[in-house]
């Protein structure tokens, strides 16, 4: 039976997965021949992701406090009591700086681990690098995209069915590789990006995977393209 992709999509679930992977890979490092340098990369990536998830949460709380303060300061009842301005309190300890690409980098390491003959099914399961079973009805699911250039934007549509949406990638102009564009939870999406070169038409290519319960399922779609006027 086909399986889902093992790395979750949402940040909170990704954080839990990465923390667990970081702990487990240390336990299996000797058996799998994982170098101390590789372990350090995973550790630094984990600490960086923990830091940024916490930083993002602190930013949201600060933004909410700021909005509430602005409302009260502007339109609240007249008071003789002076109020303290809101302050931003982020994570105290800043981890080692890292390069972009935590999860693509981790996926490369996982492929190396799975190719190792000493990586048993039990070890793979313990590392959390085996996805859950997919319902056979979704195993070969493949989105079909309909594209239309309207109101200076690319408007897309697809059949959502019983899935929860799609993960959409794009390649345009002189680009030679697809990159993540957006996650759509409705049956329509809009690409509002301006052309890479102002006034010059460009061809945009799109492909997509279905998503179910925040997991990529099925097969990647065919490649769909449209010309965007300059």
C-alpha cells in the first residue's frame, strides 16, 4: 500500500517530528554510519526551527497586544492612569545560524539512511521516516489544473473532491526548476506575482500534489503552462 510523505506540512507538527528525529538519529548513528558532522547539522537545524517557531509565536502575541493597545489608546474611555507601552519579548537564547533548506536537507539525509542496508524497518519507523498508509482511493490521485489569465493575474482551478487541497509549485521565465508557490484549500487559486521582467511576457509552468490531513498524497500532476502578458 502507498504511504504519505513522512514529514508533516504544518509547522507545529514539523517541530515535533524534527525534535524526535534529532533525538532518535543520535541513538542509531553508529549503526547507520552517521558522522558527527551530520549529527551537528541536524542539531543546529532543530534548534533553529525551534527558535523561529517560538519567535513567530511571540511576534503574533506582540502584534495582538499592539493592536489592542492602539484601539484602547485611540478610542478607549478617558482615564487618568498612564498605561505602559507594549513590548516585544522574544526567545532569549539565539541558536547557531544555519543555511536555508532545513527539510530538503533533512530529506537528503533520510534518502541516504534508507539506502543503507543496515536501516531496518524497525529503525526507519523509530526515526519517523516512514509515512502512514494511504487509502488506495487516494494512492493514484492526480490533480488536473485549469489556468486562465484574467485581470492581470493567473487564475487556477482544480477538482478538490474528498481531498483537503493542493500543494502548488511553479516555474517561470528562465527558471529551470520548480519551487513552492502556495497551498490551496479551496478549489481555486490566484498567482498575483508580477512578471520577472516588467513589460516582457513570460511562460509560467505549474504542477501540484493533492493534500489530505496536511500530508501530500497521490502523484504529482502533469505540467500545465500559460503565457502571461507583460
